[in-house]
C-alpha cells in the first residue's frame, strides 16, 4: 500500500459525458501528479500540482483539467469524453516535487462507451 | 513529449535466470527510477538513483545510474514467478526538473 488513495476504482460512462476522478496523496506529501495509461501503453504525464498550485503540465488535453484543494487532495476532471479517453488514470504523490520520488495510487479505470 | 527508450519490450525467461533491461535517453537526466507494475495496479517504486555511476540494490534487484547520465540499467538475479509484471524506467531530465519521463515498459514473464 503506497498510501495514495484514488476513487472510484472503476468508472463506466458514455461519450460526451464528464467525470471527476479523486486522489488523496500520502500524508505529508505536497505534490500530486496525474498520469494516463492506455491499454499496453506506458505512462503519460498529464499535470502536476504542488501545494495547491499548478507546477508542470504534460500531455493534457484541453478537455481535461485538474485542481488541488487546500487539504491537498486533487481532482482530475475529464469532459466531452471520447472513446479514446478509456484508460487507467493514476495519481502519484511526492514530498516536494523536484528530485524526490513519486508514489502511485491504485488507479481509476475509465471506460467510455 | 519524448519518452525514454526502454528495452527489451518483453522477456520470457525460466525461473532462476537473471534478467537485464535498460533505459536510454538522448538527454541528460538527474534522477532515474525503476518501477514494477502488476496487472490492474499502480506502479510500485523499486529503486531510485540520484548520482551518475550510482549502483543500488534492493534484494535481488540492482540498478545503476549510467556514467553518461543518459541511461540506466536494472538487473534481476535468480528470477522467481512473482517477478512477473511490467517494469518501467522513469527519469527527471536535467533541462526540466519538474518533468518526469517514462519508458514504455518491459513485460517480464517467468516460466516455472
């Protein structure tokens, strides 16, 4: 158990819909990262937040957005969903967000029908 | 963005054999990490490397931070069935310490 929690574990929705994925970092970690992993693909970095502020952006679509709240939990919002958005979405956390290591949550499996 | 080049893509080995995999980049990296991912689970950190030339072990696993800072290696000795999974390398490039790049993974199958 990494100490990072993600909800829900599974999500099935239809094209055009909007969903919210939730992540709680490890106790004491200030940085949260979001990743997308498509079937048999590597991890694609989406976005990073540090202590409530956006720190870095990766391959995140404009239809996707995220935020980190004062209690440090984070939400990833995916809108106007397309079939190709079906994937595992992982959240990771780290203490500071620079050279320290990241610890991953169990992931949310999103299926868009 | 540019991902890391990880090889081999997959390996099929007999229990007891040693395994080697590597990760390369065209850019210099400050940090190299190795993760293992089981089906339906999140990646679990195995080894973290922070200095060129660093050699670090975690049980039967040994990883090295390449001298050129453009590569890293992971070795697994005396493989066992529970080593099955996907191994990912990851790293922070020197040109952007906020960024984390991942390899596509090495899928390891261990035959008893």
